């Protein structure tokens, strides 16, 4: 619409099905077969209406209002010998968000304030927790001292509801906890982004860094006991602090780079003396991902390319006492693709975990080894 005005009504639908056959009981040693069906659908209504302030040239007010409804339904079937178990879980989720941006172009400063109200109703075939609703807010400041550099800082009070998996579990060895409370946290972050200028047309390069500290109440996290059973719990209080960095580039007309890392320290600040001061389970200190792509034009704007990627995670504990530890991992991947039919069709092949590492996040639940995936993507021209 005129001057950035926008009205969006967007319905959406997602269907998925996963089947696992394990007649030799190699996967966790407990089931012969597993079948999961997931259905998600929802609606999003968004209204954006920028308004220029006539009494102060250069000041633009942009209110944004969004309402979202989301429904999730999960049906699982597990076959173990002659025993067949069926589980059904559902969630209804409603959220209303209001945001106001004040952008003062002469000073290259923008202030963003927002509030969010959200409610959730969950149920399974055996349990129905009480409906939960909660509010949150954010205030942020953005400053652009030069065209290439953006500085920003935010203060927010946010919340995260337990997932259906966390509330109801998936098996005898990954249990749920229906009475989980939403985790709530206060976060302060400071960051910057640098966008390179003067590159050739079609090329780009940007680098960003962010430091953050979050004080969390009722943090949701998994911990594993001595029998190998994992179950989520609410930690009364916890501290998470760290630094994130990223780089995205397309340079020299033949090279793309995507890289990011996170360094984070955590501390349990709950009332249980044996856990207080310990790092939180399932929270590695270092995580990083890097992907390098080399590509070329094979005529008519069609692309031929190849890529390698590296994913790294430092070792971390699985239990509150920090006795059961997952070692660090370095996972290698590769891929290749080609465009056909004037770039209306792309065929891609991707390899993951090329060294076939034996990876485990939950004890008894190994992750896939060497994996190959072939995808075909169509982008038909409407001209």
C-alpha cells in the first residue's frame, strides 16, 4: 500500500509423517517400529500503518499489530512386539502483538517498543494441564552512525511455553512433565552489524556480533538420570551469558560464505544446593557452523555449485551433577547442485556426517550416521 502500509492475512498448513522400522532393536533397543503424524495449521493477521509526523520532519511512526492462531496435533504409534501404543497430543495457541517504531532519520536513530500477550491450551489422551497465558515486552534502540554500521541494544522480558514434546514426552526413556511452567527471562543485549560497501553488483558481505545476558526464572531443560531416562524440569533460576557472531558473504562472483558461532556460559542459581553453581545440562559452551560454497554460471543464469560445511559443538553434561558428559564433536558435510530449464528446476545432493560419527544427544538415542539426501526444487516461470 501507500508509504509502506500493509494488511496481511496468511493461512498456512503443514503436514509431516515419520516412520522408523527397527526389527533388530538397534534404535534405543525398545521398539520394533514407530510412526508419527503431525498436523499444524493457523492464521496470521498483520496490519502496518506508517505515519509521518508533520510537526517534526523526518520522524516516522510505524505501528504494527499482529494476531496469530496456531493449532498443532501430533499422533504417535509405537510397536513393541505384540504391543501397540497410540498417543495423541494437541495445542491451541493464540498471540496478539503490538509494536511501535519511532524512526528519526536526521539523527539515524530508531526506537522500537513492543508488547505481546499469548495463551496456550494443551491436552493429550491422558492429561490436560491448566490453560496458560502470559505477557511480555521489548524495548530496543538502533543507531546508524555511518551507512555501513548499525548499533543496537535491547531490553526484554520474554516467555517460552513448554513444547508438546516437553509436556508429554515421547517414550519410556524421554518422559514429559505436564505441570511444566513457562520459562520467563529478562535479557539485555548489545550488538553491531557492519555491511561492506563498494562491492561489485550482486556481491555482499556483512558481519555482526552480539553480547547478551539473560536472567531466567523457571528455565525448561532436560536432565538424564542414572537409568538413562531424560525428563524436563523447571530450574528455579538460572543465568545465561555469552557472545554470538556471524558472517555472510557472496564475493569474487564465485564464492559464498556463511558462518556463525556462539560462546555461552550458564549457571544454575536454583535453591537446590547440590545443583547451585553448576553449568546447565545440554548447554554446550561453544557452538559453530561454517559453510563454503563455490559456484559458477553454466549459461542462461543457470548455476552449478558445490559446498562443504562444518558443525562444531563442545562437550557438555547431560545431568545436573555434570557426571554424564557428551564429548565434543566436529561434523562434516558436503553438497552439490545444478540448475536446469532456465533455472526453473534445481537438483541438489547433500551429505551429512560424512565421517560417520556415532553421535548421541540423549543416552540410548543415537543420531543418524552418514546420510545422503537428494532434493528437487521447482520454480516455474509465470511469464
